[in-house]
C-alpha cells in the first residue's frame, strides 16, 4: 500500500527544503516535451538530485515525509516544476516503489500558480 504525501500536510519542517527530480516531461500548458527539474518532498530532504530509477534515500539529516522508510519503500507524493520552454508551472505526481523513483507525471487535477 502506498503512503499519500501532501505538501499541504507538512508538520514543522524547515522551509525551502526539497529534492530535485531531473526528468523529461510534457508540459500540460504548452504541450512541449522538455527537461524539467521537479522539486519534490519525499525521503531525506537535502537538495539531492535524482533521476527516474534512482533509489530514494530515506534516513538521516533533515526530516522528510515520510519520516521513516514506508512499508516496502512505497510512497506517492507531489512535485512542482516550471517548463523550460514556456516558463509556466505545473504540479506532478511522484511515485516511489521499492525505494526507487518509478514514475513522474503531470497532475491535471492541481491548478498552477503562474497564469
């Protein structure tokens, strides 16, 4: 079973800490596929850069959500990025399975900040 993680549900975490997921995504706003640096808040939050397939580090240092490795290393979270082509932002869903970053995809249900 996956653990749902929400940036709105954080509890006493230092501001501004996140990790980066470098991925190629299709921007839901301009429909151009481009390299994105997705800010996400799963695992140890230490500004580490990840790519799809990388093993997520859970323990040590700053607090991440979840605080400890979830059962079977499985968690779902959200991320935020800006398109390198059009400069507009969008949210994504980040899926971790067996401690590996397995999937990242735009979240059509979450409204953007930049109009």
